[in-house]
C-alpha cells in the first residue's frame, strides 16, 4: 500500500459528523492533499472533500483506518466527486481491456 493512502478494506465506508460547526469526525479518508489553518483538502472514498474555516487543526489522522478528527470553526464542506468518476471510468476501461 502506498504511503498516504487508506487500507483497501476501508473503501466504501464514509461518515461525516460535525458538532456545533467546531468538531469534525470523518471516516473513509484516503489521503490528505493539503491543509493549513483555513483549508483542508482530503481525498475520501466519496471523492475530494474541501473543508474551509478558521483555526482548523487536525487532532487525529489514521489513514490505516481512514479516520480523521479535527477542530476549528467550519464554514464550508464541499465535495468534488469528479476525481472519483474519472477513477471509476479508468477502472472500467482497465477491466474491459483485460
């Protein structure tokens, strides 16, 4: 398994819990693409997730289990599943060409 990616057994399970816009828990995280105090960009089993806010801080990151816990004032949660669709199309094409 490549460094920075979740174990294959965790694909498909994705939960997101946001408490009071200040505590966020996620399952299904495959890798962290970018993060700072204002923006966190993750690749999840459901596509790319961008989190924006203030004072964002990652407290726990366990890619083996696909889990992330963070705090801060969350102002935006946005999914972009175009990367997942491209990956699915590529996998379909690979299977057809075998």
